[in-house]
């Protein structure tokens, strides 16, 4: 009998308070739709406990990252980095993330964001883990640090990739997979125009739920089951069946996260 191909959501904030009313039902909807692996990025120390609870409840489905998100780099960022270091030393994680630089919300903390990004890349190398990069209006700043840190042991995912074809190739040159989600279904998302020139081996799937819901849910709360819409869009772009897209992108996620 044919087993259903596993779809992997490499980036979902399942602990978000937007899911407080129906979290278990929402996760079950995803599992029923074939989306049965969830990689959970950290934001700051306030989400750690709820991440651990999710992992305890869904040990076969939920895989955790640890990191400090760039928009949460504030005046107390050294304490937050200390928390990241302590948790990484304590137990197993599957990535250091979500880390990076965000110049959309706040340019005043750029120096601190740069320090935090670099420090967390070094932690990832220390623990032989991938990094998961958040980049918003910050490609140049991020590429500058990746260029300085590039090495055989630097690898990971460029989460929610929304750059140009040239930026995609540059990201791939640093051993990064491209995290593709709802944006690929948007009329003005642009990445759908060149994605078929990027070998599928460089692509992983993600929702970034509760954010960035794909068409036809755009503007509403996103959830992991909607990843099926992204699979279908990639199936059109690459001329492959949805099952082939699911299988290849799940293999790609295993190569990154080691499972």
C-alpha cells in the first residue's frame, strides 16, 4: 500500500497565542493533511516553556530550535543570548533559529542585531547545527556576515526567502536552502517567476504560521495544513506531482536538520 508522503513544515510558530483557542485541532488538521513534521523556531526566552510543552505533547512531530529573533534584540539582548547559550548546552535542538537581521521594524538596534547574529552563528558551528535565517530588508547586512563566517560547517535555511534570483543564488552559495511558503502563491510575490530556475534540491517548505497565509487564505491566520497550497503551487512551477514535491522537500529538510 502507498503511504502518504510526509510534508515537512520547516518553520511554524505553533506556540503563538493566535492558536490558543484551537491549537490541538489545528495541529491535527495539519497531520490529517499529511503535514506531520513541524520545526519550531524560537523568538526569545518567553517562548521556551511553551515550546517544551509542545514537544512533550507531540514528541513524534515537533522539533525545536533555539535562538534570539532579530526583532527581539533589545537592550537586554546579552541576557537573551545567555539564555540561548544555556539552553543549547542543556539539551538537543535541531537548529539555531530564528536568527538574522531585520531592518524593517527597527534600524536603531542594527549593531546589536549584528553581534547577536554573529554570536549565534558561532554557537551553531560549536554544536554542529544549522542556522535558520530571518531576513527583512537586510540582504546586504546578512550576506556581509555570512561572507565573513562562511565555511564547510556553516549551513541552514534562508527562512521565508523573498529576494531576487541573484540573491537566491548567493544564499545557496553559503550552503543555505531556501524556505518557501505562502509568498510563492502571491500575485506580487515575484519569487514564482524564477523559482523553476532553482534546482528543487535547494528548497524546503514552510508556513511561518500564523503569518503569511497562502492564497486563498491571504490576510487570514496561517496554519500548517495550508502548506498543501504551497506544495500545489510548487507542483505547477516545477511540473512535478505534489507527492514528488513533498518527498523531495522533506528529504531536503532531513539533510538540514539531520532527521
